[in-house]
C-alpha cells in the first residue's frame, strides 16, 4: 500500500486531482450544514448577479441560490456517478468473467449481447430508459449503468481470456480447484488494477451523462443537480450568464479531477511497470 | 487467396453479422417502449382534452394497438423488411419521410464533426508526441484534458454567450435563416455559418479523445523494437515518424473512431437541442415525449444501422492500414 | 586480421538515477578486427546488449547514456559523432540484427519496402536497380521465392525467414561491422544452426567483423574467434575462444561453463518394470470448429498430437524432446487433463483417467502434478507463497494446519528461507520462483511429476541449480518424471529415456545414451547435429574448437 502511494505521488497532477475530489466530497458531505435550506426555495431577489444581494454566485429567475444548488448538486453527481459505476462494473464483471473464462458458445452469446448494447447509441438509450421509468435517482442510476457496462465486460473478458491460460491458473486446475474459486480468488484479483482504472474514468463519464440527462429535463425533479441548473438557466443566457456558467465549471472541475486521479491510478497500478521490475 | 478477395469476404461477413444485431435492437426497443405507461392514443387523447373511451378504443384498433404485443412486433418487423417504418400519429406523416427530412441535417453535422475531430485530433496528438515535454506538448495535453472533462451542452451555451451574444459573430440557433430566402451559394454560405458552432461544440470532446489517444499511441509505437531497427538502418527521424510510427499509431485511433460513432449520435441529441439544429437527435427527443412509438423505433433503427455501416467503413479502412487482418 | 575495425576503450554507460546500479557497463574495453567474430557473453543484466547499442549510438535516450570512454570505429570516435554522421554509419557501415525478428520488423510494411529504405537513404540508385538488388539479397540469404517475399509482410513469414530477411537488410550495403544481438535465441535449434551458418558464410564472403552478443556457450563455441565474458557490466575475462572455453581463468567464467550441461548422456539409473503411466493412441486437434451461428468457413485444423503412445516406468525420467510446435507441451497438458483429448487412453497404475469429469478427476490429482515453464506466469502474484503451496492440500480436503505445516517443510526442502512463507512471488528471482513452483507440485505428494520446460526461462547458472534440485527430489521421493524440453543438453543430463516429437508424432523412442549414439530417425539426427557447440564439451574437452578457429 505504501509503495502504491509512493508511485501515485510521483504524478503531481494526480495528487492535485485527488485534492480537488476530496474538497468536492467534503462540500457534498457538508451541504446540509453549509446551506441548511432546500436549494429549490426562493432565497432572495431573482436574477441577482454574483456577489449581489448576498448571493456569492448569483441567483436564478426564481430567486434560487446558485451556490446552494452547486453544493447540493455535488451530492447528486457524486452519488449517482459512484453507484451507477459500481452497478455497471458488477454487470460487466459477471458478463466478462463468464464469457472469458468459459469461452465457446457461452462467450459467443454473451459477447453478442454486449455488442448489441455497444452498438445502440448509448446516450439516446439512456434518455429512453429514464423516460420510460420516469425520472428518479433509481432510474437514472439504472440507465447509466445499462449503457456503461459493455466496456467493462470487454475489458474483463480480455483479462480473463489472457489470465485463464496463464500457468498459475493451470496449476490451480492440476490441484483440482473448482471454477468459481479460480475465477473469484485467482483470476479476479489480478484484473482489479485495470478495473479500478476504468471504474474511476467511468465515474467521470457517469457524471457527464447524469448532467446531460438533467439538462434535457430528465433529472429527478426533487433533487438539485448541476445539469438541472444549467438547463433551467438556459433561457436566461442573455441576461444572467452566471446561472449556467458556475454549475458548468463545477462539472468541469469535478470530472477533470476524477480523470486526473484515473490517470494517476493507471500509472501507479500499471502492471507493465510492475512485472519483472 | 489474394488480399482483395480476403477483404471482400471479410466485409460481407461483417455485413451479415450486423443483421441479427439490428433485429435484436428493434426487438429490445419495441418491448422497452411497450413497458412505458401510456401509448400514442393516450397522448392524442390527452391533447384533445375530451376523448371518450369508445373513441380511444376505436383509435387503438385503427393503429393496431389492440393487438397482442407479439403480433404488433411481427407486423412491425414485416413492415420494416418492406422498408415501411410505419406512420407517425403525431406528425401525421410516414416515419420514413420524417426521418428522411431530418437525416440530412444530422448527417451534415456528423460528417463535419467526425472530419474535424479525427483530423485535428490526429494532428494535435502527432504534434504533441513529436514535441514531447515541450511547451507545445504541455499546451495540447492541458487543452485535451480540459475539453475531455467539459459537458457538451455547457460548451454549447458558453459558445453562444461568447460568439453570438457578446461578439455577435455567429447565429445562436437553427440551420439557416429561413426568413432570408437565400438560394444557391448564398444558402450554402448561410448553412455553413450556422454549422460552425454546433460542429465545434460536438467535436471538442472527441477531438480531445483522439488527441489523447494519438499521443499515447505514438509514444507507445516509438518504444517498439522496429523503431530501433529503423534507426539502426540509418533512416531519418522524419521518415521514422511519418512512415513507420504514424501508420502503426493510427490503427487504434481508427478503431476508436468507429466505436465512438454511437456516442457521437447520442451527443448530437444534446447539441441539436442546444442549437435547435433540426436533425434526428431533436426529432428523437420530441418523439419520446409525444410517445410516438413508430417514429422512435425508426430513429433508433436508423442510428443503429448508421453505427453498423460506419463501423464497416472503419473496418475496411483498417484492412488497408493493417495487412495482418485475417478472415477468421 | 591486423586492421582494428572497432576499438572500445574504457567505456562507461550510465543508467538513470534510482536504478539497481549506477553503470550498466563499467570500464569496458574490447577490439574487433576485420573478418573476426567477437562474442560478448553474459547472463541477463550483464550489460552486453547495451554495449552493442552504444556502438550504434542507439542507447535509449535520454536516460541511458555513455558517460565515459571511447568507441573508435576506424579511428573515429562514434560517441562524439554528429547525428548526421551517425545516421550515415548506421545501416551502411555498421548494421545490426536483433533477437526477436517479429517485433524488430515493421508489421505493416512489406519486406521489400523495408529493404528498399536502406538503399534510398544511403545511396542513389534507380528504383528498378534497387528492386533488383533487394531480390538478389533475399536470394543470397537463401530465401525461397525472393520475388514473393518482397511483397510479403513479416507476419506471413516463419521465424527463420524473418531473421533471414533481417540479415539481408543488415548486409544490404556490405557493412564493415555486423552487430548481432542474440539473433538466434528466439529460434528453434535447427533454424538456429542454419542462421549461424548463414552469418558465417556471409562473413567469410565479405570479410565483415561480427560482434555477436549471446548467453549461450554452445553458440560461442560454434561461431567465435575471440570471447569477452561480462558480469554486472564488467568484463571479467577475454581471450581466444579456445582459452576461454577450455581453460577459463575467472571463477565466474568457470562457473558459467561448468553449468552448461554436457551433451554426453549420463548413465541411466536402474528402473522398475512397473508402468505408472501409460498413454495409448492419444489424439488432440485444435480448431476445425465452426462459429456459433454456423456460417463462415471452419477454422484451420491443427493436429497437435497424433496417435501418441508412451510408457512411464516407476522411478524413471522420460524426456519428451522436440522443437516449438511439435506438440510436446500439448501432450503434457492432455496427460494431466488440463485439456480434453479427441481420443485415446491415459492410465495411472492401470486406472483409466481420460474421460473422467473434473470432479471425478479430483482424487487423482494426488497422483500426478506439474511444474510449469515460466516462473513469472506460474505463480499468482496476489497470493502469498505459503498459501500457493498449501492451496493444493487444502483443496484436496486436508486440514489447514496440516497443509501449512507441509508447506513450511517444502519451503526448506526446495532450499528457500523459511521467511519466504509470508512473502509475495514478486519478491523472488526467477530461480527462486521456480523452486516455489516445484514446492507447490510436491505438496500433494504425487507419484508422477510432469515438468514442462522447467528451466528454459532461466539463466544457465540457475538452470543447473534447478536441475540438481529436481534430481534430488526425484530420488528422495521416488518420483517418476515426464520431462518436456527442447534442449538436448538438458535432456542428456536429466532423462533416462527419450521420446522425440515432431508435428505431433513421436518419431523415435529409446534410452538416452543409445539414442544419442545411434539415432535412427532422420529428424533425430538433424536435431542432434544442430545442437550448438556439440563438438565442444561432449565430455572430453576437445580440440575441435581450435580447428574451427583456424578455418575462419
């Protein structure tokens, strides 16, 4: 673990990314403390510019505080990004592991299904799913997970395909170990590095998809989110640029930070650097 | 077997593989949409305000919506094979006509975007890799990192703020100035001006993606053994970069370009809605809220076919770049 | 042999800070004359390859660089040459061939184009002239159908053909020096013999100086005029091939040379008549299946194992020898039931095990175990050494404490420190890892051990230690062993009997000594003839090396 941190530390921008994410997490965790009131409530004079009428980042046409929205929106983005990614990774591991390990006909079927999900234009599919299930946190998480798992499945399949012919796995067969144990205890731990890396990048993508959905009006109507703020501020672009701008900056910084962390993880976990020195 | 027959075989096999995928997509979407509450008749009735249950039943019978689902699906499939994509109740037009009307706008946007993103992405990536660890590399890398993290719709809005509202250089929305009744070259010029912001917006993300990929790919190839051989042969660095490394480095980028087409169509929904670009993306979004089942299915099918076709084209390009492809 | 083509004086090559050692090469001096072959010998990490690269100015910049000394090529110091001058030299005055011809050639460029480049960048010739010259070159290196090979891509050629193309490329402009960096290591032994002969012939024809990097003393004996032995970046010994091979002075050279197994088969041990493993009519085919939806042509069929019959007697070591692709590893994997066979019988102590399901097979795992080739791939990097060894008994239902006790015993039996138990595989060297792999296979107290090229990934000195360990264990535990190898020297030292495999078939079986002395099948004769350095070290330290030196 300490050597991992040593390696991670070498990438300065990854450390910066991590710091930013920690700040965003703290912001999300203390949202109810920083802005104890409902971010949807009228907090003052509508369309106040940044710094005016006690609004740090201004207010929108209904007098909602943009800063409060950003702080509460952080919660939504991180939560949805994280949960959707976990679900997608789970589906992807199941598909990829069975396809790669058993090969043959099962592999054919599972990969055909994966291919279909990869061919469908993913964002349109996500819109469709959310609209059918009615916008809510759950439906958004499901939609994002459903369109994101194929990448994981392919990655995991590739890893399993390569690792199942590795000699240490063959050695387990000669010891009489059963398949499930080999898959879970022997192979899976060896593909965790690429899964962690792709997972971290997927959190970023998930946040982007979530904001896109919310922007189109497909967000959970009861929960504040960055995409919703931008969508709501769209019509006042001419008179109140700040309503759209600051939530966008929040998305940008968060996603950027997560991508930097993902790259840092990739450098630190890169198996090529690890094997044989 | 010669190379050309190999390629023909490969392509026809890939074409054939696309058929079950398209079928599966139609079926999946059909059932998903049927899971949704309410059908087109509910929507029509809701808009009319006062529809009797009898009238609604009559409407359902007229559209075949009273049939069991498998029958509806079979009918739909049969029609699709006859290139009849059904009828849009909302627009009162055949779906194929509607799609055809809007296809040009999206096709134009997508083609320009792909050319811009791949072209500049490859160029920037190449430049960054050649000037590794200089200020040029740093600028390109930071630019790619930031654009890669920016939501499309926000870039679009910010562009409108800067280039349309503040500077007044470019129009905010639409595909052409309809009121001006331009003709001939004037019209082409008008459309081109309207095209700039949506294309740039949509391509930025992919530009960043291809730049990063190209840079990484170039660096990986520079580390390969054959580069040492080329140096040992006394070739110039120029020749090594542009003849040896470039062609090998392009391979993963070309593959990625194909994979990203699906995502690009998704992105066009957002961009078209930001710039009111009258294409398929907007049509899909509108039809979704109108529960216009046939229309949505048509658009989905078309975009899936589009993805498959583009992937095929990419595969063919790949064949010419990489002699190692095998028919198996 | 008076003109000094290349003279390296006190060369230092510096490694990036934070490396294991500061210098890859320290205070190295050597000379190469026209028409001479100088072998630089050493184990992995000795700095021999970097020395070769430094001559071409091809050190991996900017991290690894020459930090002292001179490399004089015809009295011109190439370490101080300008980039343009270096480019002139490369490929025309000094050329290089590499270990792995597949990766050393550009995969997306035809062989013809890759040869053509050399002409285009060094001399001015018309296009037709260049093509003619290229075809001529390909013919000179004995490639069949040179016209066709001009248009071929590297993946369409065999390993030997690729290396011949590389040699054609390297010799295109008749360079004064050819640097060969382990050019035959990736090749089969019969191909290796042909390539060595080709290099020798080309050298004689154009009086080229050859700087030949290798780890294989057999190859050295065959090709060298003079030898330089390197260890950890330092030259420990140099001299004529006769001096170095037959009367080495430095202890490291002595150790290396004594580690090279002799081709003289050792005496077969007495064996019992009892057959522990019997294989009859075994067949295994790869490919030939159709894709899932039934369309597309079936994959090409490869018959990896054809009608193989084997008997392994109690207490003996039966070697299966053959080149890559002969099916020997597939055979091993079929016998231990890692792969399903198409047909055939495999019986242990007279009990048929082929066709048993995985569950039915489980009790038989105690009888037969395997040691794998690659010590880096055969141990799970995420599992502690103790658990790797204890895994087998635990899977077989033995009490965990008992299994751990056994694992600790085995760690000391295979000669590892007891602290190894709690460590991860990556903390160990290749040889130590192979010991761990052996301990794992012994944890189930098997009667039969299948060893699949257990030493081919190891340096020669480590190789000798592992072979010794296997020998001791076999005697101690009364094991019967099936030993898969491509190396006839190793086979000579380990195996009581041999089965020679080619294209999936066993072409000849017999007692090792008899088979070596009087091979019946033509392929066995070819294999034996191709062993590098066979005249040297067949037991009596011979004079044949000297005679080669004179004829060069």
